[in-house]
């Protein structure tokens, strides 16, 4: 929002006037000048006034400086910050005078909009009171509170130009590795400001020994903030840090017994002394800090081999109260997360958005746990409509949860009017309904074939295990597909409803990417979306349209792409999803074209069962194996989790010269992503690929593992040539079995990429008939 334009008599700030230097400013009263930002001082302007005589000017300036009060300590700009102890370093960073009360108010508004759902522990009135004391020069009673303030800056600095400019003007020795190679950027990345304050928080935490042995509630909160920052960082490949930080926070919270205290106090017959206002606040802050650990644990556990370490049954604390009760320090009873407590608390009292969100996070954990355990392959002979199946029980729980939101006078259900009723808490409302839709998407998509070229309508799994048509309840598969695409449409509507108020959280990026994939799928195979929730009739691809694989400009997929592009300006996770969007779009176009081309070329039978790319009749499970981890996991926590398969199996598998920092490459970056302000080369870490096959003179050869030396797969020809490496063919199991099963060339988990993550699909070596059941072979002798 533009500030008020200054009058001619006030073209320089007070400090620049006093120093008699040129004031480089933007011409608005509410923005600091470049000199004050560079020096870390508060930028103050005289009140616009009629011209005064030159004689009175010095006294006016002197009097104004006196009224401004004593200067706080300047940020030290030289020396080794590591030599300062944690408390002094935190005080030094926070003493920058331009970080004033108005800026802190904006920071807290940003926190509430983007991060207060995952990290709801800040009691804003208390935080504002302590900030006021800090600005008056009073040291906080608990020095660890400064860690929380640094955490706030780490999360929100990217959204505030003054903080970005401040970090941009810091000398190189203060930034370390924060500044991009090649010196200062002409337009500095906003995320660099957040990286700087995150590094400051890391330094202020002290040595590893001090950080791990000094346990306070504020330190738990600082670890959580640092973890969430790392999860969103541009270098998302370092997700290990986020995983470890959140784990440390959870262990520290357990050591402080933040997960205990309420269950034993309810039902006690003897009277307890009344709690003071400070005690009520402290208890609720402790609860919310513990639930923050629980929320982030579930969010980051959404991927292959990531085990949640916090059990819901161990949370012996009542659910969070309403934001109003929290702000006003009211003592209320809300019930517990589990239903095994006293009967009076089995139904949540005082239902509110945050308590429902915590309950849904717990349910979501059960949903993805079922998917990662094998999904429909875990219960091979039990159909999903059987009441005894895990799928049926989870579906019933999701439906009951959705019904519980329709409590009279609570206004928690999904509707436009309810969104505006919760305008002050719209972020939590949006994430609640996004996550509910994500549960439905996760459950129903495993019963929809990955590449349903042979399907005329939703008909359930094409690849084993399948179910006899006569046993399927009428309309069952159609109803499941309808739930899948309708859930996606609900998320698209929420994105439109939010507009610029869309929360910039990691969960938002993950859910939007999931629905973007559903939209790309619907556009490629519109017969599966019978009611056209995720694809408009006019946007359906026609035969021969394979040359234009750009779904970022039409229909619901445009909405999801634009939202991801906006998030990608501040989030490395979202930037990676932007890269994958184009890849998936190209993949679907290419595999359909490959199928029809190869099916038309076939001149006879083959002893092998062909994959769908080669004209076969499968549902694309052999393709899903190569790609599922990148499509379904919520980011990565270790380097080895990054799959080695490019999405389309074509250019990048043949020694593509596209730049490695972006899975889109320089040409693509000039298209849809660049046009929307996304910098593909800056943050798309998850879009990088290490080709399994490299090209030498047009002949595909086995590549080299990034973690091992050159290795040749047993059973391959002497020259290492593998037919079908170009993407038009496939890998012959008889020629390269170990490459695909992971017993020779490289770990099988890296090849499969945890393909059943988030999907319920199953690797070849778990199939009933073994890997030979679906044999990818090139159509030998065909051009």
C-alpha cells in the first residue's frame, strides 16, 4: 500500500539531514531511506510543515533527535559473530532501530496469515507487550524470548521489503553463504532475508551441546520455527535439517512434559485453587506448542519411510481453545484428541477451527499411513466396499468428520459465507478444508488407473489386484472418481476465494500440487472426470493436440499453476512443484502419443506383456513405479529420496543439455513459468534429475550412480547398450533385471522412488506374478 507523498520541505529524513548527506528515498513517509536501511537505524521524518527559516532549522533538528529518546545499540557490522554468546547475539540483531513497533505489527499480521495454523502458540497480546518493553530498552525476563522473535523474522522477513533491503545492504562477512554467487544481486531474493535471520537464530541458539541441553518452551518454539523455515527454503534438498529440527522440538517438548497435565486434572473431586490470568495463558501456550510439534510431525512424515514419532494417544492435553478465548485469557474446556477419555469429553466442547484442524491432522496421519503400507495391495482379496476393509473404515471416518463440521451455530462447514464469517481466522478455515479434500484425494486416487487410455469411464483398477465386475456394487467406481475430482474442485474454489489472502504455508503448496496433478490427469483423460469438475469441456485435448502441452493457461489447472507460481516466489517447495507441473503435463501428452504410435506399429504378437507406453493394455502401473515418489511425497528429507527418473523418459535420459538447476530447462523457463514471475533456476531443487541412462552418440548407456562408482548391470550386453532407453521403448527385464530391482546397479528404493508412497500402488517384486507380469520391451525391428 503506497504511503503518503512527502511535501517538498521534508525531502530528507532526520538522520540524513543531521549528517548532511543525500537522502535516497522512494518519496513516501512509510518507507525507510536507503541510508537508514544500510546502517540499521530507524528512519524518521519531520512532520510536513510550511517553509521555515534556515536559522531555526538546526534547533528543530536537535530537539527532534532528543525527543526520539536514547539510541539503542547499533548492529555490529564487523567481527566474528560466532564469538558472541547466544543471548548477546540475539540482542544485537534485534536492536536494529528500523525494526520498530509498526514493523513488528506487520510481522505479526504476516505470521497470523501464513503460519499461525501450523504454529499457533504465540499469544499475540503477550508478544506485543514484550516487544514494547524491548523497544524501551528493557531486557526480557526470559532471554529465550528473543529466540522466538528471531524465529518470527526468519519466517516473515521474505514478505517485508524493509527487512529484505536491510539484509541486501549487509556486508558479505555478515551474510556468509547467504548471498548468491557472483556478488550482490541487482534484485535481491526475498528469501535471502529469511535465510539471514534463520542463520542468526541458529547462532543465537548456541553450540550443539547448549542447544540440546537447554530446554525451555521458547526453545521448543524456536526449533519449530527453524524447522518450518528450512522446509520452505529455496534449498529444499536440505530437508534433513527441517526433519531434525522438528524432531528435536518434539523430544524437548516431551522432556518438558508439554504433552501431559490436563487429563489428570479433569474429574478430580477436590477443589483446585483458581488460576491467574498468566497461568491460563501459560497453560494454553504449552498445549499449543505441543500440538505444533504434532502438526509438523504429521506434515513432514508424509513420504517414504518417514515414521511419525508422536502418538496421538500420548497427548494428554485438551484441544486448543478459540482464538478469542486465547487472546482474552479465558479458562475453557475443549475436550481431548482421543475418544478414550471421560465420557463428558468424547465430543469436543466449544468446537473451533484449530481444534478441528488438529483432529483432522490426526485422521490424515491414519490415511497416509494406510497408503504407505500398501493401500489396496495390503488387503488384496478384500474390496474397498467391504465394511471390514481399512479403506472403508477410513472413508467412514472422513465422512463423519465432515458431518461434524455442520454443528449448528459453529459455521465450520464448507461454504462461501462461512469463509467470510471466519475472516480473522480464514487461514485456518482454508487449510482445514484443503486438508479434508486432500484426504479424499489420497484415498480415492489409488482406485483410478494411472494411464487409463483403454478406459471409456471410471472402472476401477486395471492392474492387479482387480475385482470381478459382477461383484462391484452398481456405480461404485463412478462414485469414487466423482469424489476424487469433486475434492479437487473444492480446493480450486478455495484458491479463487482466497485471492491474495491465500496462506503461504508448506501445507498449502503440497495440497495445491496434489490437486494440480488431479487437474492435469483430468485434462489428459477427461473420460474419467464424468461431471467435469476438474476440466472444462472446451479445454479437453483433441487428437493431434500433443504438440501443445501447456495446461497452465486454461481452466482449473491454470488456477493451480498460478497459485503455485505465486507461492514459489517465497517457497522452494512450491518452486519445485512448479517445475514438476510442466513435466507431468508433457508426460501425459507424450505417453498417450507413444501408446497410439506403438499400438499402430505392432505387426504381430510378442511373448512379453507390453506396458501401456508400448501399445499394451496395462493401466500404467509400470510407469507409476518410476515417478510416484516425486508426484506424491511432501518434499524430501534426504538426498537419496530423490528419484532418478525424469518424468517423460525422453530428452533428459539422453544426456539433455538443459540446465541442471531447473527441471524445466532454459527454454521452458522462458515460457509459462517465467511469464508468471517464477525463477526456475533459483529454487527448483526437487526438479533436478540424475539420469539413469546417458547418451553417447545417440546410443543409450548405463549412467553412473551419484553415490557409487561406474557399475554395469549383470546380464547386460558387453557395451552396456539397453534397448528402449529413448522413452519410445522400455527396459527389458531379461536384459537388466538388477537395474530395476536394485540388486546390482543402485538401490532399488532409489529406482522405484517409494512408488507406493501416497498412492497404495505396489512395486513389481511384490506383484503376484513377479516382475515378468509386465515386461517393458522395445518393439524390436520397428522404426
